[in-house]
C-alpha cells in the first residue's frame, strides 16, 4: 500500500498551493465572522476530512461559538462512495441552535445533505455549511454550501483533509490524482 501512496503522491497535479488554500480559509473566516456574528453558532467538524479545515478556520473566527463533531462517511477509506455510515453524532444538543457544518469537500453532496437533514431533525433553528473545496460537476447537487473556499475540477483530490484510501490527508495543498 505504501508504494501505491508514494506513486500517487509523486505523480499528482498540484491544483492549489498551501498559500492559496490558506488565503481561501482566511476568506471563509471573514465571511463567517460577518454572517454568524450574532448567531452563537455550534460548529460541527465532519470527521475525518474536515479536521484540517475546521482547525485552521476555528483559529480565525472571532465570534462566540461552541464546537462538536459528527462522522457520517460514505467512503470508509475507499475511492468510491457507498451507503452512509453514521459513526459519531454530536453530544451537544442541536435544538434551537444555529449550526455550521465544516467539511473538506462538497463532492456529490450526499453526505453533507444527510448531515444537514440530521441537524434539522434534531431541532436546529438554522443550518449552514462551510467546505474548503466545492467540486464542479456536470449535474445538480442536492445542496449548495454557504461558505466555499475553492472550486475545483471533477478529479479525485487529496490534501487538506481529503484522502486517497485513508492517506495523504496531510498533504500541504490540494492535489489531483493522475487520471
């Protein structure tokens, strides 16, 4: 497996440098600070992919907020999605809260849509979403993210939380695998 990972990393195309990603996170933080200033939001980190974006975004937010996490996965370290597996649900009550879901990527939108629906079912008064990357697809997605860092072409990505078979989440930039 490590040989495969090394090959993928060595042959990948850099789509966005670390500096470009950090600038996108700065922009997202500014937008969130303005939009949710008086909302006392609960930020939900979508595990595991959302961890880098969540951590970097959190330190740039100047508004009062609380945090928790959620883990609903379709990929389970594979390169194609399947059924949603609910691994972790927030411990913080969502009733009467403004929730901001933070994730790495809006791909097909199935997982993020399910998480938003779960938050509404739990009584959240408002549900927002922030994604580092919104993938451009040739069809409509079930939702649009409220805060987006970068848009990218429809390729298999890794870095800044996005993985290749569970690896390369820590790559310092947004990379696309060779076709």
